[in-house]
């Protein structure tokens, strides 16, 4: 039998939507992250919802609509410093605490996301 995905364990599409909706208001309020994002955050939210769905083992929504994710490359135009990765992880941790009750599940999902976030780091230059 196929192991149950994080996506299924967290509660599927509704919970994923709630997670993304909890996350981006924190991102756009964060002093290190806000300057990177466009004023209209809705398209970013939609794409993130599709991406995290497949990243956590749900339907391949992002790939179906956008093609190969090549997510590190998509982040290269932005200065992703270690501090910004930490900020991103912090916002996601808070969002998960609001939306996902199971602490063990949260920890496992955060561990995976944190590795990915640090993998996206592409500069250590500047104060941020
Ligand atoms: C897009 C920042 C980590 C998934 C973006 C954009 C920025 C950004 C500035 C572009 C917004 C725009 O469209 O103008 C960051 C920073 C991170 C980070 C500072 C810290 C490490 C992550 C992680 C994931 C992720 C860990 C997923 C595991 C996405 C997705 C998009 C995106 C799916 C949309 C890509 C698209 O346009 O198709 N991010 N990101 N990001 N990010 Fe991140």
C-alpha cells in the first residue's frame, strides 16, 4: 500500500488553501520578505497552493499548469539570503501552527520545507 502523503494527512485541498492564506499575510508584513513580492500577491498564492500540493504528495497541479517546477532557478532573480530563508521558514511555521493541529506532522513538514528553503539561498551578500 502507498504511504499516506503529508498532503492527505494535513487534510487535503481545503487545509492547503487555508495554509497558503495564513502564510502570505505574514510574508507581506515581514520587513525582509515584503520588498521582494509584487503588490498583487494573489497570483503568487495560487501558484504556491498548486506547488505545495504536489510538493507534499498531492495532485501534480503546478506541473500541469506551469511545466517543470525548476523552483530554485525560478528564485534566482531574487536575492535569497540565509536571513530571508529563516524569515520565510518563520512565517511558514506560524502559519502551520494556525492551520495544522498535529504537531508531529507540522514538524515533519517544516523539516522538509526548511531544507528546501536553505537550498534556495543564492547569495550571502548585503545586510539581508
Ligand atoms: C515565488 C521568495 C522559498 C515556492 C517566489 C517569489 C519570491 C519568492 C520573491 C516571486 C514572486 C513573484 O511572482 O514576483 C522566496 C524566498 C524564499 C522562498 C525569499 C526563502 C527561502 C520558497 C520555498 C518554496 C517556494 C521554500 C516552496 C517549497 C515558491 C513558488 C513560487 C515562488 C511556488 C511561485 C513560482 C512561480 O512564479 O511559478 N518566492 N521564496 N518559495 N516561491 Fe518562493
